[in-house]
C-alpha cells in the first residue's frame, strides 16, 4: 500500500500561533475547539460562543479555529447582493433532522395516507381547512397585525369583509397562500414574485406598499424595535437582474440523487426565503412574500402537507430569534447556516405539531364513532351529519353555516343546509338568525 505524501508548503498562521507562548501550554484546550459545533451540537455565532470558551483562552484564536473547521465543511449555495457574495452553509444534525421529518411526514403521499387512515374524511377536512388559515393569520400577526386569531378565523370562515387595515392584511396573506398553491407548477420569475406581492398587499395601503412594484430608491432599511438600522438591502440598481439570477438558480434541478451538487428542497426553499428578505425588493411586505415563496417552493416539490403546516405560528412566538438568524448570517460573511438551522428548528416543530394534530383527530374519530354506536344514535345520522356533529363536539368549530359546511364537506348548498336542519330536527343543534344567514350551533344539553 502506498503511503500518503508528506505535505509541504507555507505554514498555517492559525497553527503557527498555537505553537507560540502562551498558547502552546493550552494546546489541547484550543484543538478541542477545531469543530463547527459546540459540545451540545449547536452552531452558534461568535457573540454566543465567546462566553463558553474556557477562561484564559484567546477569543480571537478560538474563533479562528472554529471558522477553520466550518470553512472546511462549507457548501456554496447561491450568489447574493451587490457586489456578489456567495451564501454558504454547513449541513448540521439539526438540519438533517428537519429534512428527515419533512420527507417522512409532509409529502403528498404522506398526506394521502393520513386522509386514508381517517376513513370518513369529513372531520379531518375541517381540521385541514382550519390549519390553512393559521399561516395567513400568524404571518400577519408577525408583521404587526393586531387582529386576534379568533376574530381573524371568524372573518375567514364566514367570508366577512375586512373592517380594518389589520384584517385586510390577514385577507391578503390568505389570498397569497392560496395563490402560492395555485401557481406551484409555474417557474420562479420576476412576474411571479411581483404578482405574489400584489395579491398579498393590494388594497391595504397602496401608497405605503406600492403593490407589485419593486423599490426604485435606496431609502428602504430594516430596523429593530428601537429604531436602529440592522440591515441595509443591496442597491435598487440591478435588483431585477439579481432576482433573475435567483430565479434561474431556483428553477434549476438540484434534487437529482446523482448530482454532485445535490440539495434537498427544504434547504433550497429556506435559501429562497432568506434571499427575498435579504434583497428586500419591495417597500413593505417583504417578509410575507418571502415566507409565501418558501411555501410555493415546497408545494412545487410535492410537499403538499405544508398547506396545513404554519411556520409563522412559531416564528411569531420568537420574532427576536427570527431576526437574529438573519443578522448572524449577514455579520458572518453570509454563513447561512444560522438562518437555515433556525428555520429547520421551527419547521421540525411545526411538522411535529401537524402530525400530532392528525393523530389526535384519528383517535377522536374512532372514539366518537364508538360513542355514537353505543348510544344507538349512529344510524339516525347521515355521514355528513356525523361529521358536523363530531366537529362541534370536539370544539374545533362552535358555529356552522350552510356556506362553510358546503366548503368543508365539498357538497352543494342544499345538501349542507339539509344536513344542518336535520341536526336541529334531531334536537342536537339549535339555530339563530344572524344578519342575513342562519347560524347553527350545538345545543347546550342535546339529547346525547
């Protein structure tokens, strides 16, 4: 067996410093830091790592060793900004865990299996339609909309016209998420990006948002809660051409297992999310468009369950960490691992929550049917009446109209109306006239 060659050449300045006093006396402590993750498997920025190194160590030298280990594992992602810098990342265990969860639980095939397991799909369809609303509402709240979740859901379910700018923001996000689903087979283009923005913000405050129009000046900045500028986007000049480069990269296939530069769609979708936020192409509404485009890309790659997985629900609860993941990436030469890892942690929890909701729905469906059979009431109800009754008993929805039953159960208006009135005749439901429509709800003390 041939021995490997002896390496010759210029010395490494990092290791040269380790051989000098006083560092050489603590050589083992320094060399233990020559890895991309900390001892708990976290990919931390310098600002957090510097408090975790042993006392007496040179923080600059410690960081140089960590960066050396990370640089050796970098994969290039995409060109960003002006002048061009390449975003790069390290595929961490956390990212791999999220990729695995998405592959197992969020594909179209996994969703079809779930609905098949439910058997009578009507109750599950109520759950899914309820989950569709969550991303639109939480994404709006993340951007400052003061509308409560209960009021927003009531507006969407009853198709009530919005009364305030905040409610218009929710409606806009809801339309944008549906637009992302409808356009999932289209390639990414400047036209698609601007159309996404127009659908999401038109009619809220057009002078503020300039729906569907890129910014033409360099007066747009990102500020923190105290008014400090934390991100200055690349110049408006060349914005369209940079987004064309981004579109070309997104439209290229990177998920062929035989490709040398294989990239899982989840990582690529997160990179798209980051790129839109970094470029900040619009005067306002950039975060909403960036998140909607992430969803569009996941839909495009056959991860249909993301229609019902609300990442903004978790981002809303950690807005500081969300913003910091952007800032850490920008501060560290566009090392996108910080942003990718944070998004992967959020997506892993969101996918797990969706799967848990499905399992609870399945268990409740089985126990509800057993309860109906034991009561002798099962055969008195039609399949659709059982579904509506089950939804009401579970508390998933408290009020029903013929319109929302029609949409949830995919039936005609007459069938939906007959379903609800039949439950009233059986003394299970009551009804009350509210405005121009009848609203049905569970009786306080029904016959069962």
